[in-house]
C-alpha cells in the first residue's frame, strides 16, 4: 500500500455549518462543527452525518470503470456483491470457526490445479493470498529456502549470496522481494523491440547461487506473454551442460486466468516439469473485486515444510503460509462463486470478449496515423502504443493528461533499461469495458487530436506519470 505522511498541521476550526439534510442535527452541538481532517474529533456525530462527509469526499475519486490503467476488477454481479457483504466479517485465517469458508478456499486451489494441468492435483499444494504480490513473495521464499537447503554447507557465507533471474519488465513486487529478503536481482534488460525476458540471456545469468527464474505470463508493460517453454528449454540445456537445476516460477497475475481459456495450445504451466510454482490474481482476470490472489506449488516437495506454521490458539490445528495473519474471507467466497457461476465456457466467453475489444480498439488507434502499436491486445487483453516517429507536436504524456480531462485514466510511462528512451501509453481492457465504451474512448481521442497537433511541441512529462503503471 502507499505510504502517507502522518504529520499535518492542525487545521483551525472553521465553524462550517452542517447541511440540515445530512441528518438529525442538534442546533447547539451539531449545526456548527469542524469536519475532521488530521486529528480525531472531540466527540461523535450522527452516523448519517459521518457517512455524508466521507461519501461526498470520495466523489472526487475517478470513475473506476473508466480507469484503463488498472488490471483490477471494477465490476461484479449484484449477487456476488451480496455474497461478499454476507462474508465481510469472516476472518479467512480462522479456519476452525469458519470451516466452510476454508473448504471453499481448498476447492478453489483444487480447481486451479486442474486448470493449470498439475500432474498430480491431489499432491498440489496452494493457498489464497491478499493478491499476486503476496503470492510472489511466498513463491520467492520457497525458492530461497530450497536453495539454502541444497547449499547448507556454503550458505550463509557472503560468497554464497542467492540471486533471482528475471526480466527488467517484472512487476515491482519482485524487486521488493529481492530487497526485503536480501536476494540479488539479476535482470535481463530490454533490447530493441524485445520487451521481455530472453531465454538464452536468462540462462546465461544463472549460476550455483541462482534460486530460480521468474517468467511473466502477461507483462505489465505491454501485455505480452513471456516464452515460458523456451525459458525452460534453455534451463534444461544449462542443466545438461553444468548440472545446475534451476526451477521456474510463472507470475501469471493476469495471464494465468486468460491463457487457459483462450490459448489452450500454449504450454506454459505445470505441463512443463521445470515449473515449480504459479501465482495469479483472483482480483484481475479472475474477475473478483480487489483482495484475493492465489499461489500454487507443483507438489509438496516444492514448498519446504518449515515455511508452514501451525497454530492452535484459534482452535484446531491450523497450517498457514502467509505474510499476514488476519484477512477477509469475502473475496475467497466471491472467487468460488465466480468459478461456479462461469465455469470454463463462461470464463472463455468473458475473456474472449475482452480480447476482442482490445484487438479492435488497438487496430483503430493504429489506423489514426498518430500512433505506433507495440502490442495489439492479442495475448493479454492489453496493448501499448507510442506516438508515431513523425509526430513532434505532442507526446504520450500530453495524450494521457488531456484524456484525463475527459474522465479517462490512461497511464503514460517510460520503459526500463535499456529502453528508457521509449515512452508509451497502455490500455487494459477488463470485463465491463465494453465495445460501446471503447467507441466512446476512441471518439474522445479523435476529438482531442486536432488540438494536440496544433501544439508547438510536447508540454513535458509530469514526474508522477512515469510510474503510473505500478498500480
């Protein structure tokens, strides 16, 4: 979560009057109050008044349905919303008190193991998390502990510092993992028109201290799939030459809930023996509101037992593998609801529609002549584009700024090493972003272009925009 500074000057009391329509107001005590800002109020106010204050301030947030930056689900059916409300007071960690919620979690893990072609689903182990970031942290921890076991005679010698190999396009959670758990991040930089991991370059970065290689099924930067099978093949060849057995993790935060339904011929999952673990975000293309991710390991050998804690002070003997303790069970119930509600054919239809919208919108933006497409939305329903080479009057940051004036949030950002020279816009098409909305977006973009073309030159990049994709 973002950090916020806690030191604010105490605001002077301004004596604002409360609108009588806010609720039952006492003429003496409630009609003249100072809305709380940075310190607790001296006393309570009526629930209706408190609600109205918060509600009115939140109206200044953007419209989540028009947010084309986020991968996170912004719409669910009313029945799912009602189910989540019924489960909002259930603590997912308390499996003895809420055994049916725990059972739904177990069923979701089993369904994902089947979806991702686990060789022995009964022996596959997994858990829900608060999102893919936590799932990636847990998978990285399992990598590091397995490596430490194999190198017990050398580690923790300074000469045996563990490293993790990945592309420069990984989501920021992997950089956090390496920072927090003191692992060297070995990143394969982007080169030319290659915007993700190169299999041979990844293998060349591996050595006896490599705990694993991260592959991304659906890059945050441009929506493209990394070649997981090719990476595994390069590591197979490395093992034949050197004896190094390097496991692979698939960060399928988005793609692991798209590829099984739309790209069935693509081999990226547990069908590859070198893939030890996979994660996904239930709250992205898993179609659940924010707050749920999943981490699965091929078998129990891939998750060292000493990382699993058992506690009994909530009742029962409860194994848990998580970074936090308490978390809501509502999102797990919503995930199970969505699995039941849609099934394979339903998911296929939803994901097909989002990809069709992405491909259609990308094609039409490419036809405008002012932009060059980097991807076309035919892997993840996500595509990135930049200004055409002959466009000098404006840049992607100008487009992002001006589209925000019309209510659309379209992130503009620079690529990582060695392509910092490339700045792009990216559009994420999610369930609920219909073809009608795509038409409205394109109408607004077309209407804006004549003004942008008349500019004397780009207006310059706002500093905050460059990292807007780190949602």
